[in-house]
C-alpha cells in the first residue's frame, strides 16, 4: 500500500486493487468564507491528484466536503465513485443528494482484495465524523481526519486491522478555530500563554491517539 499526502485532510491511499482520494478541499472560503489554504497547493489539484477510483468524504464540514471541487474533479474523472458512511442519520447524504451527487452509502465495501470500512465516531450526539480503514492483505491504513478521541471507535479500528494495530495512521493534531489568533489581548504575554496552552492541548490529543492506536507509522494532519 502507498499513502500520499496532498493537503490539509486530503490524502491518497493506493493498493493493488484501488486508489482512494480522501476529503479533497481546494476551494478557498470554507466555513463561511473565513478559511483558505496557505500557502496554496502548487499546480491544479486535479492534476496533482490524478484519476482516482473512489472519493471518500468523512463528514459535512466544508474543509472536508467541497462540492465545488468535486464537480470540477468529476467533470474530468467522471468514473470516480463517491463513498460515505451508512451509519447514523446521514446529514452528509442529504446534503450531497441536494447538491446533485449520487454517493455510495455503505458501512464497508470490498474491491478485489481490498476492504474499505467506514467507522463512525460515537462521541458525537448527531451525525458527524467517520474514520476510514483500508485493509489489503496484512497491511492497513487508518484515516481519522478530524475525529474526536473515542475509545469505542478506536477499538473497532484496531479489530479491523490485521495484527490489531494500523500500519499507518493519519491522526488529528490540531483544529482550525478562532482562538487565540483572532482575539485581542491587552498584554502580549497573555496571548503567548494562550497560544502555548492551545499548542499543548492539541499535542496531548495527538499523543493520546498514538498511545491508544499504537500505529507503526503516524502522520499528524487534517487541522
């Protein structure tokens, strides 16, 4: 298996059977116009990514589900299958259908010798995030993108992985948000302290994922 990091939460997972594009967001102005990628990706992301068999969308957040980019991509590579979870009430499915897409809705799907499993995050009271586990032979990749730490989800992921641990895990380590970068501080020392607290908070979450999943290789990404 091969994993290729593209940008933000977007990675490509390739096996001998299939290529999977995860969470492609490349349209500036996500989250009500306030988010953009900096520095921007060099070149057209469609050409950088190339043709894919499956596009996995993890959840509805606009830095993961980018309908403008998906329309551009599918206009060039129309055979790509959109894949989303069937777990819980699927707000993502409703949104995608309203946007004119026809996603495949499944808990798992097999392509030759490769199995894709979509594992929900149980910490959210409503439909929110999912993780993707790709297993081919004795190798596995777990993509946790923006998932909150959830022991039930982690236990399910480990059960799916041969040997009880992923060979590669893409793990959240930070989150986009307004504090403290968009807040005013009268004292620069207070701002520096807030920045340090937030950094330590996210690093501790990443460490917690590492300790629980015990992946052979880990990539801090997404936020």
